[in-house]
C-alpha cells in the first residue's frame, strides 16, 4: 500500500508502550497487540520508576508481567521492562534514544478545553522531545476496538504518515473510515493529498471500509468537524503533525484532541 510515496508509510516493527496504572495504558496495549498480530511487530512494555518514589517493585512488575503474559497467550512477542530514571517523562525519552524503536505509543486522559496542557505533563514533554515517530492517544469514553474512525483531511491538521496509520488501524477490525475532505481550508497547500485522493486504487488496497465526505458550508475546520461529530458520533479521530513542526500545535488540532468523549490519536513522524 502507498508504494508510490514513502511519505505514506510509518514503520511499526518495534513498538514501545509506556505502562502506567489505569485503563488508558491498557487501551493502547490492546491496539499494539492487534498491530503486532497483523503486522508481526515486537512490543516493549516499559514502566518507569522515578528515583524519588518509594520502591514498589511488585506493583511495577505486575504491570509489565501482565503485558508479557497476555502477549504470550496471543503468540505476540512482548518484552517487559522496568527502568529507573530521575523522572518518568525524561526516562521515556532517554529509553527511546538509547535503544532502537520504530514508534512510541502513549496514552493519556482527556484534558479540559480550558487547560493549557494538551496531553498532560508527560504527554506534552514526550510530544516535544521525542526523536522517533509517535502516536499519542487522548483517551475518552469510547471503547476499543473502534467501529468508526474519522480522518479529517487537510494539510494544516493531518499528514500522510497519519493517514497511513489510520488505514492500518482500520484494517485490524475492518472499521469504517470516513475521510472528511477539508482541503479547501488549506491556504498554501504543498501536496494537497493528491496521490491519495486522485488514486482510488490506493484506498481500495487498504482493505478498509472507506467513504469520502466533502466539506460543507461551514466557515472553518472546527465547525466542520464539530458538525460531523454531532451527526455521526465517531469512535476515534486521527490527526497528524510533522517532526519539523516540533511543538507548534494549532488551535484546530487542540480542539480536536480535547473534544469530550471522542478518542483522538495524534501521529507525529
């Protein structure tokens, strides 16, 4: 799929998943299991103990041991890992720099629309400093697997690597993918997703259930996506930024990520 352009590609052979207590980490781990089963990936389930914390070896061990055992039952290679660093957020970055991983998959809880933080203390730091591709899930009320995935298409809020990730994710459970064509809002488009939108064979080759919805008469991206969410109530929205954009997250993306109830995955390559 997407053989005509390397920009439509995101390697997932070696996935690292930071593990924390709670259901959020469990959700991204389930997605990682499904990707590993479908694409032959290897998963490293890691938990970080901060040096200032009281020693809780048993609690830390149970997180990664459970991930290992669940993976083993499913025939998936999961490497359990416990590391100690000064703090969790820096530890995650140091781990990815010190070992070879293709993608970091992190989960956080939803932040308030009024909060200055997008993904929380750890998520914001990882987004800013990761040197490898990453996918950050802002977890809402939706259950996984997703039956309906929204893929808004505009260069200001998405990338070709994120499109690839969305279609790979949809393939796992034959989810429906709605491509919401918002390209008319791009003021200075560079590629306009022409390879994708002008070649239906690319879409059919993804083996996902895809439909294309053209933009309506709204005045902006927030309004278009807000109206779609009200009418169709998708389970998950996938957006993307490039590595060169570093930490500059525009207001449209912030709105999408913080939309209550909807799981959102931000892909950065």
